[in-house]
C-alpha cells in the first residue's frame, strides 16, 4: 500500500517542482491537491496547480481554498511573477474554484483516520480552518510536513519571518498549538541548496525539459531580483523530498511558537533556546538536508 498524502499548495515554481517530484516518483497515493492563497491569489494558484497536473498528465482532484488568510489581507509573493507561475503557458488550462478545501481535508482525513500525511507548501490557512471546523481531526492526521519558518536565519518576507508564516501567522499559530506530529522544513537548511539552471540540463530529451527550463529561468530571475540569489531556492521541493527520503534529513526536536502580534516580527517562528527551561517539544525541525541525494533523486524522478 502506498502512503496516503494530501498536498496543500500555493502553486508557485518550487511548488511545481514538489508536485512533479511526488507525482513522478509514483511512491504515493495522492488523495487530493488543495490550493491556498499565498504566492498568488486563489484563482491563480488553483489554475497553476491544474496546469502542473495537466503537464504531468494526471487527473488528481483539486480543491481550492478561501480567498484570504484567517484574519489578514493577502500579501502575495514577488518571485513567482504576476501569474504566480511565470514561464508556463496556461492560456488553455481549464480549472474550477470549489472553495471547499478545508471541508475536503476534513472529509478525507475522517475517512482515512491515522493514514494521511499532509504536506503544506503554502500558508497554513486551509489546515487551520479545517482544525477550527472539526478539532477532532487533530487525532486523525498522521503527520504534517510543513515548509515554513526561519529558526536561526533571517526571514525572506520580513526581517525574521519566512513567507508562508508571515502571510497567515494566525493560521500557523493554530496549527503549532495542536498535538499533531509535525515535521518542519524551515529556511535554515533550504538556504544551503541552490539549484542553477544547468542542473536541469540533465532532463534533455524528457517531455518536462522545455517547460521546466522556462519555469526555472523565470524563477531564478525573480529570486535574483528579490533576494539577490543567483539560482533556484526550491524550498517546497525540499519539503516534498522529506516524504520521499526522510533519511536524507537531520531532525531536531524543538519547542516553537508563532508570533502573531509584533509589528516587525509577525510570522516569526520562535524556538525555545533557554537551556534552563523545560521545553514543550511540538515539532521535529530539519536542520540539514543531503543536497547530493536530493538532486540525484529529483532528477531521477523527473526523467521517468
């Protein structure tokens, strides 16, 4: 039996790589793809997710979330361009806004108690709303793999907060206060893994080569402009890789709270570092990822 997963995504460029990795690996029973407003608005990210799945020639169900975070106006990303996925022709993409992602998450989890892992690649709005609507699902989710947070490095949205956490800190607060098993993949180890466009030359001859090359060129240009990094920071693909190969990750138990009130610090993932305090561990946090293994396994999956 393949492990059952739900992929919750705000479908930008690194989300595209994550979806490609998980679908092409053929290792998972993907129950659904749910979309969340983040990198772009809910219409764009849902269209983007459908376009990626069309590219992969798969008909996985897609359920869209709400238009806004729990309490805030949506603040979109810059690096993914106006569409949220610049570089891919989506003019013919047919998609539907269902507006019921939290309800669908509840439905799937309750139908498969203890069996579904949820990979979150965007803000945690859908997961928080599902928990608010039915708190009992906290007992039925196998685990959450969360791309998000910045522990000992600067943020990439404000001075201290990673993008997903800063977009909907109230949702992150709801999720981190639960007892659900959580594996967090923060900026810290991801910042050390930068893929140049040359990496994707290995895909020549694959149907994904041309569209992926175009996507990554736009993505790298956006990251270079916004963050000064000359390469692709593939955060979401790295979080997805945890499902594929957890042995490639070093994890450390941490006690994390999420800042929701600070003017300059909202979305900050604050770890308890005082040695004289007794921590309440609520997450396993990735501190190292094997770049060589990731790159090798990513390319092996994409050429299938």
